[in-house]
C-alpha cells in the first residue's frame, strides 16, 4: 500500500493531524516500534517509547502532535502521521492489513440443529455444533465447532461464538458480540440455602443478557440468577478467566481484566475498570468511572470516579503511602524498640 493511500484511508477511519509527503513509499505491514522493519508502519505513544524513534527501522510511524518528534522522524527519513491518540489510529491501521478469520456461511454436515431453531441469512455453523430447540440466530452469525446452544438462546446479528462455547437456556446475546473459546454463559449461579438437612439448592430460573458489542474472553463464565437477570452493558469488554456471579449488573463500556471475580449481585456503573485479579464481594456497588488496581479486594461500595487499591480497598493515594511504609517496617520496628529501651532505662 502506498503511504498516500494509507493516509487517505486512515483519515476516513479516525482523526489525523498533519503528515509527511512520502507519497510513493510502500507500506506492507504493521509492527511494534521496537520490532519494526523496513516497510512497516508503527506508532509512538508515551515517553517510554520515544527513544525508539532513534533506532527503529520502521518506514512510517504514527506520532503525537509533537513537532519535535516529527522533526526527528523527518531527519531519519521516516514518514509520519500525527494524531491526538496515536494508539487509537494505529488500531485503525491494523484493520487495513489484517482481517481475522471468519468462516464462510453454511452448516457443517455434523452439526445438530433442532427443527424449531431459526437461523438468519448467511449464518455459519461449524462441525459438531449443537443448536437446541427454539434457538434464534440472527444474520451473519458465526457458530464455531463444538458450540452448544441450549433451548431458547437468542443471538443477535453478526455475533461470533468461537469454538467450545456453551450457552445455557434463555441466554440473550446482542448484536456484534464476540464470545471467545471456552466461555460459559447462563450456567446456574451458586445458589444454595442453609436448611436443617444441609444446603438446599435454589433453582436458578433467571437468564443472562449481553447487550450490543460485548466481548468475553476465553474460559470466562457469566452465571444466571435465581430470578431476574445477569446483565452486561453495551460495549463492555471482559478478559480471559473472569467469573461474573449470578445477578450482577455490569454497565456500559466497562473493562474487566483477567482473573477478576464478582460475587453475586454486584453492580458496576458505566465505564468501570477492574484490573487483574480484583475481587468484589456480594452486592457491592461500584460507581461509574471508578477504577480498581490489580489484586484489589472490594468489600463495600466504591464512589463514582474513585481509584482504589489494596485489600481491603482504600483510596489509591493512601494505599501507595502505606505500601511505601510497609517496606520500612523492620527499620521502624527496630527504632521503636530502641526508643522503648531508652524509656525503660530512663525510668
């Protein structure tokens, strides 16, 4: 692809600023700035990567709106495009060079499809998939190999269910969702009630609802509740190995990273970010725009926009001061002992 063509297509996809005039330069792939070779497009975002501008072999880079960096690229003979968010524009650039695999429409002969199921136009069903009674599948949906759809499942247009997913009864998946391999949606929540004879099973009669554009990573689980629904808001993204308990309500545009665990009835507002291995206790509410750093343990409600860390969760600034002191505990303890010994001698 000519550099001039690349600039034109990126201008359609996102907001670009200025750019150099290397119109006939050929760009054939994208790469990280420290690994790029001749013919590659890369990007720089953040001070930690600026140094690579002096050593990269990339033929073109996406830069911040920084004239100094643009001049450095020019001096090294590197074509450049400026953008307010270089990484976001690079995201658009990747799609110009790579399209993920998507099978052609059609049903594999080994797939089992119940006669009451409804399939839309251009649906792809892979080998050994099982589609049970009264399932409704929209247009342009991909169902990969070994996927199992229990009765009453609804899947919106253009959604993609990768291999070995299991979607339990009455689960609703919106349009443009991506469900990665090994995901289980709508399985029974962990509902048991103490009784005189021990733990009594509470039947989980509710359902799971995924709104439009939700993505769920490999081997994650979303449980259905005893009554009502577990809901994940539009455009929320869930990483691998995440457990979302029964009756949780996840807002829109949330990011939930790997190994997060949400107990039953947790509520997340819009735009919440939970970093890796965060744990949230039963029925805790996390306000819109809040962030929890890695391994945070949340036992009570978190205010909107808060940044919390630690176990149990506290304000991030306080946690950082506490963490700094923790490393000095042996020294502080020794000083305290010396003070106590001196006081004992003086008395």
